[in-house]
């Protein structure tokens, strides 16, 4: 029998444990083959390793919930227990990346998303290529947040090129930050699902999580960091080379992009396409391709992507005839 002790720091015990430790007793009843005991500010878990892992994940998820809402109710406990006890695709692999701020389980939900997670575990640099809605950015952000929480890195750096998609940056209102922020909104949305707002604010103020335009990366050495370059199809070859050569010791990099959404001037070559050709076969670099089958947004998004692909194929065939 294995034992694990969780110490509750900076937690109001009645608000977290419930009246007469009701929340802990619910967890204990859900795992009758293990012992879950609350004494003071410690929770002791005794049982088999697989069950201890599940119970530990539930308690950590509840701690995340408490840090956001300041209280844990019985219904939340039941929800987390239900989520954790659902069978996974592969019971030998804990594929849960983390629990969201509202208790949602964040994990790969398609074969190619799972391949992205595996490739990131095996390589320090990974290219994740696929259309909109395939979860490539969301999963990459989740991997970065998990690495930070597990103290595998000291900071997260997320960047993307500020390339207009049909709008002129100069005509947008505000200073540079206010002009750039709309381009980074998808990143903020993903982080908002994974990190409580107050903690995210603290991370940003202390440069533990940094979200910035690609141009801000020039001249830096990015070390002890999980780095994500999003929308890389809108980089130039010079920009992506500059970014790639910023990698420092103990860095993990994921580059995401969509070949079908290049917003560069017509005659400008995409840095992403160039890098995929140049770096093909380089040891230590992973390449993952996601398709419309990996779309996890509204079901009609998959149909939209396929319709546009058919139209592009038809146009290319007409041009070649």
C-alpha cells in the first residue's frame, strides 16, 4: 500500500473540506479500496498507485476550483469524481493535461491531438500544422501551463506575428499594446480556461507568462521556458529563422500554423512553409499534421473546412489544365 500526503496551504479548511469534512468523505466513498483521511491541514491518501493518482488529481482540481471561487460545494466534488472515474481511451496512460478553471477536463480528444502531446514529450521542437478548430493552439497552451505548474519550466512565452487579416493595423485605435492585443485574443481565451484570472494577472505582471508580438523576440535568448509560436504561417522566412535561433537551454517550443490561412502579401513566401521544407529530417524536431477530422468546434466547421478545400483543389486543377 502506497501513501501520499497533500498539505493544504492558504486554504480555509471549512470552505474546502466542507461541513464535517463532507467533501473528503465523498471522495473516500467513491474509492472504497483506498483510505482518504483529513487531519488538520493534511490529507492522507493510502491505496494502490493508480487510485492514488486519481484521488490526487481530484483534490488538485478541487484546489484549482477553490483558488478561483473561494469555496468547494458537494456538487463540484461529485462532478470532479465523475470526470475522473470516466474510462479513458488508454487506461495505461494518464492523458489528462490539467483541469480548467471551471472544472472541465482538458486533454487530447482526437488521435492527432494525442500525437501532438506525445511528440511534445519526445522532442524539444514541434511543428503542429492544421486548419482552424483542430485544437492545435489550445492543446499547446495546455501543455505549456502543465509544464509551468509542474515546475519543468520557469516561464511561458507565447507569441504570434501581428499580420492583419484584411484590416490595417495603423487605423486601429489605441497604443501599440491595444493595437496588438486583438491578435493575441485567442491566446488569452485559452489561458483564461486554464489559469484563474488573479493568478494569470500575477503571472503576467511578473513575466512568468509573457504574451507578445513576434518582433519582441528579436535579440533574446529564451531559456527555461515553454515557448509557443502561433499563426506561424504569417511569418516570413527571416522571422521564423530569427525565432528558431532564440531557443536556449531547457526550452520547449511548439510552432502552430495553418497552410490555408496565409495573410501575407501575395508575393511574400511563408516562413512556416519554408521551415517545413528546410528542417524536414532534422533529428529532434517533431512534425504533427491535424486535419478536419480533428475539428472540435461546432460540427459544421469541419464541413466548412472540407468545402473550402474542395473549392481550392478544383481551382488548382483548373489552373493546371
